[in-house]
């Protein structure tokens, strides 16, 4: 996580002169996909510690990505947004 934080901030600073914004979305566990291979005890541990009490749906992550791709996020730069259900 610290690598992503530093990389996002450094890249945002480097390309701001070209009017390019750089942000990252850091998801928690997502239903299906890669999480199918996670052992059940680790999934249950995540759920037990997650404020939402469940993994994310891919659509929930996609909505955040779409927000960053839109003009609605025009003044956000160099940020890492955790979309992890409150873990």
C-alpha cells in the first residue's frame, strides 16, 4: 500500500504540468474473480473485520473509477481512495 501511495503522489506531481491527474483506487475484497481462490477462513476473517460485513461488488468499485474518470473529480489529484468497506 505504501508503494502505491508514494507512486500515485509522485506521478501526480510529475505530470500535473500536462494537466493530467493521477489517483488510485485501492479496493478491498471483491466478490468473485480472484477472491474465489482465497481460503474460506480468510474470507470470513475479512468479513468479520469489515464495517460493511461483506465483500464489495465489482459495480461498487467501478462507480468510483467512473467518478475519477469524470469531470466531477477535476480537483482531486494524487489521492489513494480506499474502497474496502471500512476494513
